C-alpha cells in the first residue's frame, strides 16, 4: 500500500499495489485506489513563519516592560489581571493616570485640612529633613501629613511677618536718627563759627540786603536743620537755573543748627545766587504767643508718646499689612512735631514784603530750570501743587483724602469728601498776596487743636492733613513734571521718568543721606555733594 500526498496537502491517495505506478500511473493499473480529500488548512507555512518572527520581536519588549513594572514597586502585581492592567496602557500608548488620581486625592485632602485648625499641641518639625524623617518613622496618613504641613507653613508665615515688622521698625529708628557723619558736620561747622570770622560774615553782604524783599527776583524758601541737605537743595537749584543771578534763597533753621548752617554758606558761597540764613529765633513775629497751638503740639503728652514711644507695642500686627505698618511709622516721624515742619503755614507773616515764593523741602533735588514757575497763572489760588491722586505709579500717585483722614469720625465725615484728590507738599508755589486775603492759618490752627482734643483720632499723618483742610479750595493743580514723589519709599521708581522730572522728592524713610537709602536712586542726590570739601571729607560722610 502506498500513500501519495498532493503538493497542496488538500488530498491523500491510497493504493494497494505498486504496479500502477510502475506502469505509468494509478489509472492504468489494476490495483485498488482510494482518494481522500482533506479540509482546507487555515494556517500556511508563510503565515506561521511571520507569526514566529513577530513573536520573536515582541517578546523581549514584553519582558522589559514586565521587569520595569516589577522594579517600580509602587503597586505589586501578583496576578495576570493586574499585569494586564499595568501593561495595557504602556503597550497601546495610553498614559497611566494613577499619578493624576493620586494628585486629585491629595488636593482633596488639602482642601479638607484648609478648613480645619491646626491643634495647638501638634508637634511641628523644624525642617523639611525632619519632616521627611518623621513621616517615614511615624507612617503618617495623608491627612496627618497635610495638617503638619499646614502648621509649618503658618508658623513660617508668622515668622516672616514678624521679621518684616522688625525690619520696618528698625528702618524707622534709622530714619529718625542723625547719622554720625551729619552730626560731625554740624559740630565742626558750629565750632568753626565760633573761631573763624569768615564763618560769621554777614549773609548776604550789606549791599545785597534790599534784594531779600525785591519781587523782581525769584525767592525760594527751605526750612531744615540738615546742613548737607540744604546745601544739595541750593546747589542743585543754582546749577539747573538758566539765570541763577535772579535766585534768592531763604534758608531757615532752628537755634541749635543756626551757627553751623551759617558757617557752611558763609564758607561755601554759591555765586551768583543770594543766600540768607536765619534761625527761627531771629523772626520777631514767630513767638509762642503768636503760635500757641504749636507749643501745645510740642508739649502735649499724647503727642510725645505717639511720636517718641514704642511703635510696636499695642499695635495689632495680625490685622496689619507691612505696607500699612510702614505708612503708620512714617507718620510717626518726630519731625512732624517740629516747628520747622509747620513753618510753611506762616510764610505770609515771615516774609511780609514778598508776593510769591517757592517752598522746597530739604529732601528734594532740582534737575530743571524752575524759573517758569513764576509765569504760571494760579488763577487767584494760593497754592500751586502737584495732585497725587492720578499717575503711572499706583502706590505713590493714588492719594485721596481717605488715605489721610479717619472718616469714621463724625467731624471728618461731615466736613470732608473721602474721594477728593490730595496734593503734595515739598515743591509748592505760594501766592502770598492771595494768601493774605484768606483765613488759611486760622483754619490750620483750629483743626490742629481739634485733633489734639480728640487725641489724634482725626488724622495721624504729620502736617499734610491739616494743610489739606486749610488750603481746601485754594489749590491750583500744576503739571506733575514739576514734582516727582516717592523716592524715599518706592524703590521701583521709573528711572526714565526720574531723569525727566524738574524736581525729584525723596519723601519717605529712605533718605539719600542715610544708609537705608536706595542705592540706585542715591546718585541723583550725591552728585550735588561737594566731597572735596574739607568738612565733608573729614566727617567721612556716606563713605
């Protein structure tokens, strides 16, 4: 018997004798034949071959993925089902969302903890390293971990806030003190006044005395006990003026500084400008009888405690922002109870023969010719000033009456509008003729007395608030170009605008002659200091 497989493997022929084959085929012989047809095969050799190739290519990758999942060790897979769930997203390119689910669960726990109070007895780690160590050792739950984390953050916030308040307090004391160099300068110049006749020479010389009341000249007034600051104001004004021979400077100081101030300008004449130096004790009109309210301001116990006491004790720091606290400290500068700071309200009486003056604070620098100020028409108003309620700097130029007054007090609420625009002291054009026709000084005194009687509950920011009330209706706004503010508390001052401004004002604590002054803003002031002067050099000012 013989078997014959067809080439396609679709049939098998069975023969009982071999003769048929020898005689030329199965059909010609007499042997028995049986032909069996097989079903069609479903897998060809080619398909089988390709399948083996694909498996040989994929199996190493399956092995590698399985090894990676095992090494990850986050979720142990001990079943084929688990392995499939882990392998499936990786094989088919789908991202594993287990990390996202973990984050969502943790955020849910954080939100829950956010509404809870941290227990007072909860022991908080002192560092991140300690937090990690304790978490491993104690096996905290996610909620316990979140609660400890919240406690650490709250403690850190309290410490940062306390440090910021301490910094602001220290800055306040630094701003209120007299630097050693400036104190040295005053002492040396005072000594020079007593020993050097040139330091005592008359200012100005006798032949120039009539010009002190000549209204054809441009009269500037600066009131200060800071000799170096006064020198910078005068120097910068003269250097910026197109016709400096028209300048008359009236420098007013207190009795203790008079000798030193006089010595400086006598030994350092600034030609061709005319300089007059006077002490408050030399004005016949400026007596305690004429200004009784100022005596009360200087001697009032509440006032002295407010300006010289502990500025942190009693303050509710938990409800106060650092910026608000800084503003309150600035308002408590002792200079605000100095007669020199209130002096500008008496200009018509101190200079009875003058028609117009420009008053300058001692912390300004003049960068442009100020002679056009005398040509500004004030339209019958008394005070030409820059308004401070609008401008690019939202912090410096956003001041309205609500920023200075306590509108919860019925007297303030009844008489003032919280949205009324404030204006700036520091560079003001005063029409003294128009002023003499008003009751500005009397109004100023009346409100000062009212605030004293109310224990400073109407306002607490120096001399500007009573002036805002007294000059109400008497102010003519001038272009902001003439007066740029905030260099003493705004370190983000626009330098390009700074260079263009006619007068720049270092109002605030960071005065340019102090170590706490902003380094990038100080050069605009120091370039007017004569460092070659023997007194400045020997006192090592700003070294």
